[in-house]
């Protein structure tokens, strides 16, 4: 009798227990950028950011729905509530009003030039002083403070060529339509591995003390705090157990950040 009563009590208790809250669905904006997100030899999307999103889904149980967009469109759609989160985002005060940042990768930013030009234009001030020179950037990309200030000054002078994505920026630079190209260390290493011609250019660090941080950017309005906490915990775990390092190595191999 007692066993039967206990079984009923257990069944009632299970039935009355609140179900775990669902996480998502949330849309994730991804953009094509070097080893972060690219098409592999079979034409399939691959990259560090894709693997991070896949691992988040596995660890949190959240329903995340990737969408490939340009960086500019992603941030416009986050602001308008059409996309819930994005990847490899560089934190800024303005963006922090819209999203919560969860860092998971870092790098440095380099300015790529022909060797003779790099030898002459070793600082942002030197490049600014040579009025004939122009730089290519990817539209919507955010830079570390020193590089951002330099780009802003160049833009005011009409000396910035904006490309819609990184593959276009690489092609335009290689074709000689501008004198310099800003690339992150991982992107530079990947470009040199894919195309030996990029090994002939010199990479200068205009801000050697500044690191470029890549973070998940989770909409404060669209993603519940509970779900943001889940993803934050998962990223922390991935950092501690070596998963993030393994993902990075999978797409970068043993490429060094040193130019």
C-alpha cells in the first residue's frame, strides 16, 4: 500500500513540476569573414563562428537559427528587432545599449601595405600626411580606438574605400585600387595561407597595445536574461575545457598572429 501511495505521490509531483522554459528560437546574424565564416571546398558554410553557434546549441538546448547577412544589415536589423544576436562583434559603448557582449576570441588589427610604402608610413600620422594614399575597409567593421580614430580622419578626407565584405576587400586591395588594407591577425594569416601574393605585403600594427575582441552580441530587448545567462555560462565552459581553442585551431591550424 505504501509503495502504491508513494508512486501516486511521485507521479503527481512530476506532473505538478514546472516545465523547463524554452530557449528561443533566436535568429543569429553571421557574416562572411575569413576563418570566422567562409565557404569550404565543398561550398558549405564553415568557420569559427559557425562552430561556436553549433556548440552553443548543443550545450544550452537553445534554438538558434543562423542567417547570413552583411555586417551593416545585421546591426541595422538588431536595432530594429529583426535579428536577435550576432557573432564576432567588437564591443562599443553605443552597441552596448542594444546588446550584451560575451567575449570569446581576440586578435590584433594590422595595416597591410607594399614593403616600400610601409617603410615610409610607419604611423597613422605619417599615412595621414601623405594625402595621395587611401585605405580599404569592410563596411560596418569596427576598429580598436587608435585605428578607429585614424579611419575616421581618413573618411573625412574622402580617402576610405569601403568594401561590402572581406573577400571583396581582398580583391580590391590586391588589384591596387588602394594603398592599404586593415585586417585582423587571423584574417591576415588565412589570406597568406590561401594566396601567397599576400605574403609579399608588410603588416604594420598602428596600435600594438590594443586587442580586437570578438564577442557574442545578444539583444537586450529580444533575448531573455535567463537565456543570455545560459549562453554566457556555455561560453565560459567552452573557454575552460579548451573547446574554443580547439575550434580556433580547426580553422586556423598553427598559424601565428605574428605578421
